[in-house]
C-alpha cells in the first residue's frame, strides 16, 4: 500500500478508502504509516464525513467502512455468525452507491476477502484491479479474485497508477459492446447478443488489455481489420469451465435414483440415448459415461447406448475426442475409477478406449442447430447461467422437445426450468433432475419460436392423395357412424384442462377465448359453464369418480340451452399421461306455462322457482367450497415450498458457517505456517552456517573422520579419510565393508563392532601400505539425547612421533652397544642415583644380573658396598654443580679376585626439557700387588 501511494500523484482526483485486516484489540497506526508515503492527507475514517478527492481514508480497527451517498459510514462490527469480511462489505457498498465509478483494488493478503466484493463491482459496471499473485507477498487474496474471474485487470503494482488514472468506463460503452457482438455474429456466424452482458464484457476487456486498447470503439475498429483477432475473441467468449464428477453427490443421485430405474425399465434389446450439451473438453460427458458403464456391468445389461456430446468450441471437442487429461484429475475421479477407466501416459491420464468409443463428440450450436431427439437423458450443466432470459426460455422447450416421454433433464444447482413447469415434473429439487411430461400433441416448441431448425408449415396439398388399401371393417364403420350421429360432443384434456382431442361439434359450448391463443377448456367455455367446468375438472383430476353437474344454462347463438357436464378419468396412455374426458349433454327445455298463469308466476315465485334457486345456491356453495379447498391446497403447497426454501436456506447458512469457520481456521493455519516457515528458514540458514563451520574445522585439523550408523554404513566422511579408505562422495550410504582400505593387513570392522556393542572407546596404531602411520580412535556416536546411533572413526597422523621413537630407539640401541663393548664396568644413574642401566662388564666383574641392578639405588648394590659418605658427596656435587671427578679410589672385594682397588670416574649427562640429568659412572680395578 505504501508503494502504491508513493506512485500515485497527489492531484489524481480520486478518493481512496483503505481497508485492511487489523487487530481488533489494538489501536491502529496505519494512517500515520501511510501518511509518510504520500503528500495526500491521510486520516482515519470518521462516521458522517463527506468523501473528498485526493484524500485517503483508513478503516478503524474492528469496524466496517461503507458509503451512503457521498458520506462515510463507520459502524462497529458486531460479531454475528461468520467471519468478518470488511473488504467485501466496503466493495459491495461502493458498487451499489457509485455504480460504474467504483474501482476495487486487491493487493497482497491471506484468505478470500474481496472476491465477492469484486463480483459486485463488476456487476454494477465498475472495474477491479488485482495485483499479480506472483508478485504479492501473500497471494491468496489476489489469486482467489483471479480464479473467480472477478478481475478486470491483473497488473504489477507499478502499472496500477496508470490503470487507475485511466478513468471509468464510457457511458456509451454498451453501444460499442453491442456493435462488437454484432460484428462477431457476422464474422463467425454465432450470436452472443443474448448472453449475459457482464460475462461478455469481462472477456472483451481481457482481450483489450492484451491489445493495450482502452476504448471499445478502437477495439471494434481492430476487429473490423483483423479476422485473426475476431477468431481469438470468439474463442475467448466460449465457456470451457468443467471437471470430472462436478458435484459428486449429484452423480450418486443420478446413478442410484435416475439411471438405475431407467435402465431396468428399458427392454434388453432397446436403445438408451444420452446427450450432453455444452460438454466443453469432455469431462462431464466421460463422467456420465463411466456411471452408465458401471451400471451396465453391474447388472449385466446388453443395451445399445447412443451417447452424444456437443459443444460450440471445435478446439474443446478436439481435446475431448483425444481424452488426455492432466494428472490433477486424480483428485476428482478417485483411485478406483482412475485405475479402471484411465491409462497412465506421459503428461497425464488418457480415458480408456472402451469409454471413448461410447461417445460421439460433435461441434454444435445448441441455440440454433437442431437437437438430438428421443433422448432418455439430457445433461446441460452450467451453460444456461451464461445465457440471458430470452435464450433460456427458448432452450428449455428445445430440451423438452428432444426428450422422449419420461426422459430426464439434468441441470446444475444454479439453473432451473424457469416458467416451464408444465413441461417437466421435478425428480430431485436439490440436484435439478426433471422428468419430461409429454402430451399427445407436440406442444414443446412455443408458437413464436424463431429456431431455424423448426420446419415451416406448408399449405400446399399433395397432388395425388395417398391411397391405402385396407379391408373394410363394418363393425368399426358402424361404431364410428353411431358415435358421430348419436355420441355427445366431447373433448379430451390433460389434468390441467388443456385440450388434447375434440369429438363432435363443440361450438355451442366452447369458443376461442379472447387474448393470447389458449387450448384450456375452462378458458374456452361459454358463459354459464366456466364455474361448474372448472370445479368438475379440478375434482375429477383428484379422484377416479365421474363428476356430473346439474343442467346448466348456456348462452349460445342468442339462445339459452340447458347442458349437463360429465367429467371422468380415462385410462392412462402408454406414455403414462393421465387424461380427462369432458362430455357436453344438452338437456330438453321445460314446457311453456299457459298465458293465463304467466302474470301469476311473475307476481309471486312458485315453489319450482324457489327449488331452482335453492339448487343454484347449493351449487354456488359447492363451487365456493371447491375454490376454498383449491386455495387451501395452493396455500399448503406454498407453505410446503416455503418450508423447503427455509430448510434449504438453513442448510446454506449452516454450510456457509462451516465454510467461514474452515476459512478462519485455514487463515490461522496459514499465518502459523508463515511464522513456522520463517523460523525454519532461520534454522536452515543457521544449520548451513554450522555445516560450513564444521567442514572448515575438520578440514583445518587434518584429521580423517568417518561417521558410521549402527549397521556400520557410511553416513559421511571428511576429506582426510580418503588416506585410509578408497572413498568417493557416492559411497555415502554404502557399508564400510564394501570399501577397500589402504591398511596393511588390518581390519577395523571388528573393533568398530566391539565399540558399538561394549561402548568402550578403542585406540589402534595402524600402518598403511604406503608406510604412513595413523592412530585410529573408535568412539560411540552419541546424539543430543544421549542415544548411541553409530560409531565415529578418527585417524590421526603419527608419522612424526613414530619417526622420533624409532630414532630414539636406534640411539639407545647404539649407546647400549657401545656400553656393552667397553671392557670397564659402567653404570648409568638417574637424579635419584638409581641404576638406569649397567654394562655387561659390570655384571661380569661384580657377579650380578640386570634384575639385581636396574632400578635399584646405587648405595644398595652389593650389600651396600658403594655406601660411602665421600662417594655420596662426590656424586651429589656432580648433580648440583655439573662437575665431574676422576681417580676416586676405594677398596672393594671382587668376587673370585679378592680385594682390589677400584678407581671411579664420574660425569653428568645433561637432560633436555623435562628429562632429568643422568650420571655416567666408570670403574677400573687395579691388579693385585702381591
């Protein structure tokens, strides 16, 4: 909204009403926020304020904003049943008050508020602008308006100011619209002038937007010069909105209560004829064919089915013949029918051949082309809602003509038979199934019909009358002659009194009624017969008894005759039509009284006159009572119809409440999903950062790592793990046992399984075939919930350490070899004067072993033979001052040699780092002097 107001000029001459879904419990700062985006004055709407150009009025929270005249109406919203729809309320008010000067603009938002309001604006001649759903932050509101075909223009936000400044429709646009339709009729041969103007105008407006033309007169000029655009417009005006099994409950009713009884009553060698008019791309026709096929298979019927499906659009018929539909039809068809009647192909599902071959698809204009006849079932759904009243009144009698007696007409819930109740009897009011009522005289087509397929009557007599050879039937001739001579004048009517057949001369009793031509026997009755005849027909239609009236005075040819009426029910016709026989029996006139008594009779009424008056009064009472009964019946029917309407209204209200509740829940869920989506997006970004950090961390420490699951299958691995195993990215998900390693005769699977079983970590030094050394650490993989879910194997490079240890070991071995080679006894002492090692010559000279020497203190060797205070001081001085001594002599008793003088030489060997200093002590013994 801020972007739109920034783009609008401050002197546009328009007045803006801003309606948004605001928090009802908090004050709104919307007017202050929008005020920063435009130089136009922005204020919160106040009840009663007049609307002014170049102003922005913002709806207050928890209120409805409407218009009365040129003043604002701001009323608090009282929560009745249903959801608060302030946009629909405002748009509907604008449409009613401003007519063609109202413009509805729908921008980003959730839910479907505004869809019905846009419909109201279009119906009153206004315009609706809708933001491109792909551009909107939340596309639900604009998408609902577009899908409902309630958008005059679907634009990007930057294009809306130019569209708003384009003004309101030209008052003379209706004339231009009529000229466009007349041109289209001349160019294509199809007349759309009787279609609903709102639908036609929207589709023409859509083509004008594509051609970037604002004026209908300019578009008419384009049509005159472009046959291609005329054809494109014709295709645009065709209505091709359909789906499989639209209104599934209607098809269940059709299957169980309509088709099944009709098929059961059809002879086994009979023909069942079906016509789907306005089939579009064939979904409706195939739906009916599937239901028919299911019934024929279920009851093992071998009937011949003649199935016709027609439409005005040749392209749609081509698609219907192909029978290939997108995968989205699965939701409408259902799994069972999808498997049974469709085959999966690239790009969607194709109707199987056995169903396609049932139907004959053809291009037909149902308005002017002759219909199929003798039909058992005629389906025409959601076609008449696009037609004007004139076309509807022509089409219903056409459908009646096409159906045979007892045939069924199937319409959509939004359609009805209108004022043609005499042609059909309702079978199911909710889903609009009607049974055709046929008479002995074809009266389906109105007398003023202009349908081109109705044959013209000819007054020319044939040149040679047809001759029929037939054996003479004397009995039949005699019967006809007697009936003609002695039979009373009679007429046959239906239960409503419409004449079907006339026998004898009825001119004395019936005459053409003035006004529009009618064959109703009551309307044609002469003076004196109408009241009694109406009563008798009514009573005879409701019972099986014969109704006979007393003699009635009828004025005919300036004479008064006494006529007795007899009305009785006849046997039903083979088509099931119920008929009445009305007989006129003329009675003899009573004799004239003598002249002498004439004055006396005129002076005072005789008993006979009183009796006659009493009888007339009784008849009048009976007629009045019959009229009262008829009125009561009509009232009861009206009451019943009213109750049905109330029940239907309650059901609709209940359904509407459920829909509103569902929509509120969906909106709440949508808002929650938006929040959850934002949170998930943040977590995804956070997880991506963590994964990047982890990858860089593992790559920087140069430690090969393999993550295994509980089945020792590879989950993931780091870059340096390829130094141990021959791994590639596609190995994720494969067992580690399938991967070849570079290890020198060592299998890590066994210790890995032991770690998984015992949960005790392990460390193993291993060597690769290339001579590199690694320290393998095997640890259990623990989740954040402290659940063991695999093994982690890490490989640390220890080549340097191994090389150092090997160097130290080599030096040690070299030193020991040197020490062992020297003939003089040698000892290596640590800082505590414990023996670290002793040479072989020492063990040999003093007859001792390594076990008796290594690790023991120097003063404890040889039963304390070296425990001399002066020697202690000398050795202590060496450690403290880094000095040495030579030539320290002492007398020792050597095994096998006896007393000998031992000369000691000592030197400190400096340690490095944490390594302590050592003392190297060499001994020399002097030979005996004796």
